[in-house]
C-alpha cells in the first residue's frame, strides 16, 4: 500500500539556524520558508537525492509543533511521511484494520499541495505517520 518515503519531518526551535546547518555545513539544497497556516507550521524542505527532510517551526499560538518543542526543547524527529497512490483507499483500509486516523479523518492539503492524513503514533511503533497522496506512488 505505501510507496516511497516522502520525507522525515524534524521540529526545530530555530528555523533559520537549522536550515543554515543543512545549507552551509552539509551542502544541501534548502527551500525558502513556507507558512502552512492550516497546519500551524512554517516549513523548509531540504532536498536530498532520494527523499526530503522537512524542518517544522511553530506558526501561531495553537501550533502542534509548539507543544512538541515544549516537551523537546532541542527539537527532534516529529513524523515520517509515506507516499500513497489513493489516500481514500489507504484511509479506509487502515481504518478497517483498526488503525486510528487523526483529526476528522478527512484529508487536508499538505505543504506540497497534495492530500495528507496523519495516523496515530500508538498504532505505528510510537511514530507519527503522515500519508501523502502522490499520483506516481508505488
């Protein structure tokens, strides 16, 4: 059902300093910051040959990333994102297996403007999982 690893998301307490490490120390291609108000985050993507790293920074007073950083002041891995070809089929199959979809269960547009869903970490080895619908996933 799942396709490629789309990205690993890291919550960071200082977005620009974190981006600078990837850009200046590791020599990676780093995107410009992008506000995602619906998700309460500002994101920067680090382009790698085989995947991406997404840096997450709180946007607004009710950002879920702020809660994560309150518990983990130095930041850390927040979630992994896997590609799926059809997010509705994936959601329905997972729910039929007893897996919990977070929120209202309806996909929202993610940072790549593709539909995304998040799955409960207790159902996936303690890891928050994001599914992103990508037409070429396989």
